[in-house]
C-alpha cells in the first residue's frame, strides 16, 4: 500500500474591482503538493467565484411642476436588487426648481443607498416632493 502525505497547500486569491458600475470578479487557485516516497505531485485546483455585477441605470426624466415641465438626469447603481449608489444632475432653467433639484441631488445618495428596488419607498428628499416622486417612478421602470 502506497502512503501519501500532504506536504504543503498553497492558496492564491485574485480579485479585480473598480468604483460604481463595475464588475467585481475573482478567482481562487490552490495547489496541493502530495508527496510519496517515489514522486511528488503538484495538482492545481481552480474554483470560480461567481461574478457580482453592479448595474447602472441612467435616464433623463421629465416631470410637471406648477410652473411647467422640468427635466433631471437620474443615475442609480444597484447590486442584487439593492441600491448601492444614486445621483441626480439638475437640468432646470428656472431658479426655484433649480434650488430644489440641487438640494435633492445633494441628499439623494444617502437617502436611497441600501434600499431594495423591488419594494422601493422613500420619504420626500430635501423638501423636493416632485423630484422624489419622479425618482420613485424612475426606479419602478427598472423592475
């Protein structure tokens, strides 16, 4: 009967990641070195780690205010149905609407990060009720 002894095990990890909108991926590679009196065997073993994808959805959204039609650009980043980041780019030409859009944009990410897109429901952000409603409708289109 031949006896085998595990002499050493080596594990190597490799990951790549970038900021918002990127794919996070990785690989585990391990090597087992098995030794018997006559031979030494090095066996590579690879196990793939599932890719975790951060998706990005951007759209220009129009909505109606008492003074007319307004537009704003929304971007949301989500992973596994959970928001990991959001931003808004104000586009209004009217000063009152622009003030609300800017306040909304400054507070959006903190207000929505960590929330599920399937059961998305938020309070009015920075007093900007119409912008908040437009963002909720924007999220509903992702589902």
